[in-house]
């Protein structure tokens, strides 16, 4: 996915494709990476960056007589979003269907760039998805995309390192802090974990676990917005990590750099608090320390008697307002990842975590054993419960800006030490309120 929300794996793991030309009957010429097997059918142009997606496209095209996908990779994450924004401004050039991370749906729906799929049979597939997955693509009664993969969170840890220093995998954040201190006191060369200042969606997920609900937004009232980013839960979480960082009990390295990737696998970090795409990301990195034993466990909780499941990342398929045949485009959005065949490709070749319940809740997915994790059934042990317990999240209609501001404040706290966690979040609240009013939003009490 890009800055991870990163939709699934690192850019290095993405498939390299060779472009070939195909054109849609009666439509403007499009560029496809795939073969159109039924050229007389309606063609739907799709932008997506999923690994191994060409195999999924081929499966769809071979099984559909009336609709064919013409796919191209228009870039990953923000690279694609920039091109989409340009096409919105110009009124042309957008695909019929586009892969978007759930966090940016409101940012594009407010620009009237996305089709409300409730008018095209979205209700027919709603029950195929978990409550949280569906909430992430909905706003009020509108449905702006179909969920694909998600990032319910867990904890990946080096069993060999924790065993060496006599540390049990922490189940609470209090235990996590004790373990971090114990590792340092033992003179370990690394630290327990990393708290990335550019974590953005990662940081927001941790805030949400402590009860943060930063935005109130309904696309039916697009200029009304509630902002509450300096709540007590968020301050509690940021203060917690501020304390660990100030004592050098955790690292504060920026995520998804070459240095960070090396530290993930060379023993610098004993724990990787990760989304369900994390195992695939981890396995795709080079330089894993010899003798490393990885295992997965549930994400630590503030209160084990009342666990809160959280999510980091997730991608969707949306239909754009420029779609030539919106009905056909909606069929693609609903059905491209609507079969076991497609999902076995996504799981086995692209390490996607499915949000489509027929495969998510299948014996096949539950019982998968992962050699990288010592044969552990990590879905059954960790991620299925995390996915089932996630209730969804409301993003702002300017989420990237909000994340940019959050990143600046977190960096000031844990890297620069130039402000406190409480003041940082108060300043974040003020900055977002000012931005919203400058953009003509009415702030809700």
C-alpha cells in the first residue's frame, strides 16, 4: 500500500507488468495489462495495484460473458490518487473502477467523484462482509465502495528473543511496557518494538483502541464535520509512547524505509505490532536473522476483560462518476473478488487478508498454516477474532491532510521532544478546526 496504510505488501513485492493495448467497443481507447477474452462484451477499465491481480482479472474475464475487465496499474497509493484527482479536475481520464484505500473514500466522495453503489445492488452483497468492513465503505445510507482486503491488527514477535530474555508475549500495554524495560535492563542489543512517527493510520488505530472517535461525518451533509482528536483516549496512548520513547525503551524509526525493513528482520525489534498484511510484508523482506522464530499473538489490550479490536489499512473497489456503464462497473466492483478462486489467488500469491466472509470464515482460511511462523495457524489464533471484533471507523473528508498534521505532532513529541503529548493533540485539534472552517465546513459540537 504506499505509506502503509499500504494496501498489502511492499512496492518490491508488487508484480511487474508489461502493457498491451486493448480498446473498449464504442469507448475511448484504454490500455490493458491483461488479455480481453471476450472482445464483444462490455469492457470496464480498472485501476489497481494489487500483487498478482492479473490472475484475478483473468479469472473474472473467463467466467463472465457480458463484462470484461481492462486493467492497468496506474501507480500505488498516492501516485494513483494524484492521477485520479487530475482526472476529476479535468472531467476525463478516470477509470470506470478504481482501487482506493478505505481512508480516502470520503475525500473523493465529497468531490462527487464516486458512485453511490446502494443504487446498483450493494445491499445484495452487504451480508458477505463484516460489520466493520461495511462501515468503512459507507457514509449514512450511501455505499461508496466494495471492501476487498483489510488490516485487523495483531502482534508478531520473535519467540527466540523473548525466550532468551525470559519475557512472555505481552497481553496488555502495561505488560508491554514492563517487557520493554526488562529487555533493556538485560542489555539486549535491540529494543522491544518501534513506534514510527510516520505511522499515521497505525497511530490512529492505537488511539481508536483507547476509545478515540476523531471524526463525525455523513456524506448526506457533506459540509458538516465533527472533530475530536484531542480526546482523553488519544492523549493516554500518545503519552504512553512518549514515556517509552523518552526512556529509550522503544525505537522511533520512520516506517517503510530500507533501514526500518532491515531492523524488522535483523533482531533490532523483538515485536512488530502489525496488521494482518504484516506477515506477508515481513516474509517479503530480505536478511532475516538466522535462527529467527516468529510467532503471532493478539494485539495487547488496555483492558483484557473488554478487548477492543482495531484495524490498520484496507482497500476497496469504487465506481467513478466517469464510468461509461455504471451498472457494468458495479458488477466488476462487486464480483471481481467475489469467488473462492479469486480469493485463493489473493491469499496465496498476494498475502491479502480477505474481508469477503465466504472465504474469511472458511475452514480453508482458518486452518492455513504458515511455515514462516513455525506452522502456526495465525488466522485462527489471531486475525479472525480481530477482524470479527472490528466495528469500523469514520474518516474525515480530508484524511490525508489530517494524517499529515498528526505525523507532524507525533514527530514533535517522540522524536524532537519539542512538545508534550497533551499539547500536541490540542494543537492538532486547533489546526484541523482551522483547516475545516477555511474549507467552509460547519463544525459540529
